[in-house]
């Protein structure tokens, strides 16, 4: 494999991953949301979604919860829960792949979890787990999340605790093996973002933060990543290192994509015709757990393991892989037909995957 000019780590024009079969939890969640919307006036729900989109896209909301009542909570759940579920699931799967074999969280606190998408995602990645708690400021969101969870197949979802608490300055978080904070930092002031990140670092053995895959979302994740490392946590994903991010702020941003099946409500609000959309997200997963051998090393594959940070570019007889490497650099690797099985694997490797993948790993995108 040959190296050449360092790549752009991710761009709005980067193609999204291919569609993959929906998970059991995703299907179950989608069914629960469909039942929730059954009989509701579509125009009213769409209007509530439009207002929530405006809040979601940039206004800082620290003076009051974004979700004001049950109608808001239903609109949010129907429109945002599937996308949040897929993004958080992808981040948690990347986290799980870098943890010691057999690790699963014995306790999980989802901060600002609203209707509980991250709760469902964690149960998807670690089936059979228990001891989950969702904390949010918005009572209507918690009530709806509890209602949706009541019929879930996974014990961790059904038995979750739901607690109303303001997410702001100096939050008090219970200790947990896993703390997730998804799509929350953008709703806080910078000071409150820092305070929440520090609180998560103190309380969580493993912390996973997810934000929208925009330049601003990436900068929030980058800042939080620095604070997690300063607090003594080791970065698990997406970065294959805990050094400073090599991307020049303002020149580019690191983000990934998860494919989401569109509901009728999505198509109505966005006027789209495709049965899917791609949720762009930025994230960081960090832990205090001892370092484990990378998956590739455990399976006698080449070591060390890098991260594919753009959609692999297919050329005639070659694949261009843009990588973030364990030594903290961005590089481009070219894999040609001369590399045999490695070339065939590179063609199927999705954006966001580890490279090289462990021997025998299914590299089919989610």
C-alpha cells in the first residue's frame, strides 16, 4: 500500500454508507412510533416538527426545555428518534469494538436523553444489559419515553429509570459504567457544555458524546474530547489515538453517516421521495478502562488499526482510503488489485470502519 497527500477528513459531499438491514431494535422502535402517530392530525404533527427543526439547528436553549408538551414530544420522537438511534448505535458499536472482549456496561446513564433513543441503542449493542437511567429536563419527553419503553423486548429498555433534572451548570450525575450524551451539547452555552463534559468524565467509566455532523457539531465534540483526555480518559473512537485532533479547525471537520429509513412523516415534512436519509454525526468515545489489544491484533491481522474517515473512493483497479492513524496523522492509502484479498476488502469497507479490519470481520456497512 502506498501513501500520498493527506486527505480531507470528511466533507458535506462525502457519499453516505450503503443501506443495511434494519436491526430488531430499530424495527421495534419504528413500530412503537407508528402506533404513537396513529390517528394524530398529520398537519399538526408536521407543524410541530418544523418548529423543533428550527430549535435543533442552532439556537442555544438553556432557559427552557425545547419540548414543551406531549405534542412536541410526539413530534420529536417520530421525527428524530430513528436518526438518533442509528447515529448512537454506530458510535456505541465503534466503542464496543475497542473495548476488552466481553465488556458490557453494568450501568448506563443517558444524559439529556429525552424520549430514550440512546437507551434503545445501548440495548441493541449490548443485549441483555440492565441498570439504565435516562435524565432529561423535559417532563413530557420522559413521560413519552417511559411509555414507548414499556413494551420493549429488551430488559434494559423496559426497566429503565426516568428522572427529570435540569441539564446545565454543574450537573450532578450518578456514577455509571457508560454515560451517553447525544445531541445535547448544542443546546447549552459553552460554559454549561464544559461543565456537563467534566461531570460526565467524573461519573462515567466510559463516556460517549454525539453531536450533529456539522462543522459546529464537530467543534463541540473536539472541545469535549480535549476535556475528556485532560480528565484522564483514553479515546476509543473514532480516533485511533488520544493525541490532538490533526484536523485544522475551520478547514475541515470529522463526521460520519448512518442510514435511516424514512417514515411517512419524514417524507411529508421534507418533501422527499427516497425511502431513506443519511444522518450525519460527529462523536467521541473515551474510557478509563485499561487498553485492550486492537481487534485486528487479536485476530492476527496487521497492526496498528486506523480509522477510515471518508467514503472510500473507487477508481479503476484501485481504492483510495483516507485514514486517521494511531500516530495522530491523516494519510491516504491506495490499495490496488495487486493486493488481492486486501483490495476486495477495501472495496467493501465503509466510511467510519477500522482499517485494516479484523480477519473474518463482516465489513458490510450498516
